[in-house]
């Protein structure tokens, strides 16, 4: 079973952020995170450490009770595993290989698709049985196309921006005058910045996908885990970020993050806050209330969760879409509308959403909204979260989805065919806690399926794992109920 934001609440698991001075055991993905199981009565259970980055235990099986004594043998086995999981080249090696590669004549420029590496001439024979392709200079500048997106085999499934979304983001940042873009899990944005040659705009990519180290210099890429703020390259790598965050005259920095959607909001917010703190320290402008400008790209149904962690952010109506995500394409062309939005501390009215894509400015809300998102004078806001026109329910005292109607026995609005159980709050999605859909229709379900290796039944099978609620233990914890209430209030 995977620990993801979408099912944490239903299994009553919470992340405990690391206290200062306390060191967590490490897995190949850096310091692990401390989790705590909370039972139905809200009682705290035994705490355990698990991998920060992998939501499926098949990808990283690290597990340790907080109070567990670990044997010498197990420690050694762990160290051996960490060594075996290290990338085949160091970042420095990657850089010198890239320089060599770039100077090769075209016929000798080859990329091994099986190993996902650029090959130097001396290595061609060793990869002769593999699928290899020629690499043009243009392809070398588009690693996000050359590399195959990580998919269901890894917990970090990669969804790449469409040109439409990538250009929109970059145009917006250019328009706002930013000169440095910190790309956290946004390789395609970094690529576009270099491609468009927007001197003097600079970018730095922080990503866990080490394959990207092959294409960038050491001050353009850091091997980084955004769930525990871990730099695989140690102090040298941290220094690269520090240098990047240091603003010489007028070089304003902005950060754009597009984490995997199954990711846990709390540790992400914590890492982003740590980046902001570093930025503040380096700025020495005295104003400690100002945070680094940030755009966090995430599905709209996480809005309550994100605002709980980072209250300074506002969700914008812009729909971000992806090339390789079959379901989440823009507007009418795709099968469904993308649920992915921008969360930002940039003043909403400054982020101009394109009129030709159906956005308009709401002068009351002072932000750009979807054309169908009509301002409600009773709520005094543009209420729609999903791009459809919502309607006001006077009994509920707020706007609701167009498909909902007021149910007198539940005392609130719901889908007409909702399982009507008075005041129970028992309907909605068991998986993500949202009241707007049932589990079967959960928009996250598809993504999460892609994120785990095989059929659910398999991973649920053998090992008794603390990640799991007991089969049949349907009762939701206090945490789950709280989450449902939050979701309900927000929608
Ligand atoms: N839309 C983006 C890609 C988003 S996919 C674009 O087009 O540029 C999520 C990205 O986050 C991937 O690049 C993936 O490698 C990275 N990622 C996944 N888990 C991560 C982690 N724990 N730490 C840092 N980066 C991670
Ligand atoms: Zn791990
Ligand atoms: Zn209203
Ligand atoms: Zn109602
Ligand atoms: Zn759901």
C-alpha cells in the first residue's frame, strides 16, 4: 500500500515533521520521514520511519519503528543498498561527458534508450545489443523529449507540460520581470528557458531524476528530493542553490514547483518553506515577512490542504495541462478538463490569464477567472473550482457544483443519487476525502494507479504492513473526518 496524500487520511496516518537536532534514519532517498498512525478515537499510535519519496513500498521498502533497535547486520545491508542505488556516474562525470558528447561529430552522437544515457564512442560496442538512437543538436537541447518519462514503474511518474502551459508559465514569469527561475520538478520549464534563450534569464533545476544531470552543468542542476529537502550532492549542491538564490541587483528569483500529485502536501510545504528561509537569509534586506515568490502546481482538490500549510498562497483558475496525461488535457479538446491549478503568493491580479483561452478579469475578486466562473454577489466571490458554472444554494449559504441539489435530510447539497445518511458525512470519496465524488470516480485514482507497480491486490497481499488499515475496518478516524469537513467547507 502506498502512503499518499490521497489515502493518508483514510488510513489515519500523519507525517511528523522533523524536529531540529533529531536525525532520521536514511534510505537511498535521504532522511526518511516520521509517520504516526492515529486511531479512530484520535489516539496516537506507534510511530515509524518510511521513505519520503516513494509512496509504494515496492520502490523503496524502508521501514523502521521509531523506537526500534536496528541490528548491525541490517545497518550493513542498508548501506550496501544505498551504495547500489547510487547513479552510475557522478554529476561531475556527467558534466565532462556532456562536453565531450557535444563536440562529437553527428554520426557518433548516440543515446541508449535502454540505459537512458548519452554514449561516448568507446561505449558504443557495450551497448550494441541495446536500442540506440542518433542525437541531433536540437534533441540534445530537449532532454524532456529524449528521455522517456518515468511512469508506472517508479513512484515519481512524470507528467510533462504541453507547450501551451509551458509557454504560458514562462511568458508570465518574463512579464513579471523575474530573472531567475528555480525549477523544482519542472524539467520542461528549465528546458524552455534555455531554448528560448531569454538572456539574462537563468534557471536551476532541482529534481530527483538524475538522468537530467547528463544535460546540464553543475550550476544548472541539483539532484534533489523535494519531500525532505535533501541534496544528494551534499554541501556542494546546497552551495549551488545558495548561489542561485542570491539576487544580484534586480535579479529577482521565482520558484516553480510541480510535484508528483500523489505527494504529501505537508513535507512539500516544509521543503518549500526551507527554500524560502534560505532565500530570506541570503537577501539580508531585513524584511523577514516576505517569502520567495512561488508557483506550486497541484490539483484543485488539494486547495484546503495546501492553504492549511501555506496560508499565503492563492489558487488561480488557470488549468495546467500535460502532454503525456491522457485525461488531463485543456478544455474541450481533451476528454476531461485538467484539475491542475497554480497556487501562488504572487498578487493574483498580476497573473494575467489568456482571454483567448476563456479567462476574464473579475474586478470584484481582483483576479482572472474562468469565463464560466460567475461572480456570486451573495458569497462575494467567484466560487467555481472546477471550471464549471456553480450555483448558489441559499440553504447552505454558499455556491455549489451545478450537479448538486439541496438534500433536506443531509442538510446540505449533494449529488442527487448520494447515499443519504443523515449527518454522517459518510459519503464522498473514501480515498481522497472529497465529498464531490465517490471513490470510483476519484480523479486521483488514475494517477495513483499509474504510480504503483501492479494490481492493488498484489501489494495489499502478503506483508502485514502498518500502512494498512485492517480489512473491513471501515470506520474513519478523526483525521479523516476532519479532512472531509475541510473539503466540504471548501467546496
Ligand atoms: N510538468 C513538469 C514535470 C512534472 S512531473 C514539466 O513538464 O517540467 C514531476 C517532476 O518531479 C518530475 O520531473 C520528477 O522527476 C520530479 N520528482 C518526482 N519526485 C521527486 C522528488 N521526491 N524530489 C524531487 N523531484 C521529484
Ligand atoms: Zn527511499
Ligand atoms: Zn454563492
Ligand atoms: Zn444546499
Ligand atoms: Zn477522490
